[in-house]
């Protein structure tokens, strides 16, 4: 995960363009450029669902399947009002729901079966001061 490459990709007007790919490959190498350009495109798609999309990391499935801000915050608030103090988010995906629980002051244990997805969730949870995500079946 090269956050400098991601910042450069986010500065590109069209991260899917040939020129963007050439510029990033020249500066960061092929693997980092591909990752960063993919994240830039996913972040732009995520803007429709997440106020903090420009700070988050995504997987392709995660940006599609994650709960929108308004719904996840509503759900977390209902849990908080019911006195729930701790939640296990099994199959946490990119951590969107876990983020809302953490923001509501609920202790969160985020778990995903896929290691790469759990790393994305951990990054996103760190944005809200939430717990780390772990890998589990």
C-alpha cells in the first residue's frame, strides 16, 4: 500500500487514462501505480455512498456491497440507544458498518475471512479510531 502513489492518483483528472497510468508507473512502478489508480477509481465510485470516501480504501465488491452512510449510522444509533456496548462484525467487508459502530461509541471487533479485505477494513477503522480488523473464518 503506497499512500504517496494514491495521492498522486487522486490528483489525476482521469485515473483511468493512459497518461495517468504512464505517469504513475514512471514514478512508483507498475504494481504501486496499478493499486493506486484502482483505489482512485474506487474512491470516486464510493463518493455516492460515503462522505469520507476520499480518505477510505475500497475493494471492488466492497464499494458495491457496503451500506450507505445514512443507513449504517441509523443502525449504529439504534444499537447505541438499546444499550449495546460491544459488537462483533463478522464478515465486515471494508468495515463500513464497523466504522459507524465505532463512531457511535460502541466497541467493535471487525472480522473478515479475506486477509486483503481485513486490511482494508483496518485502514478504514483507523480513520474513526476504531479497533483493528482481523482475519477469521
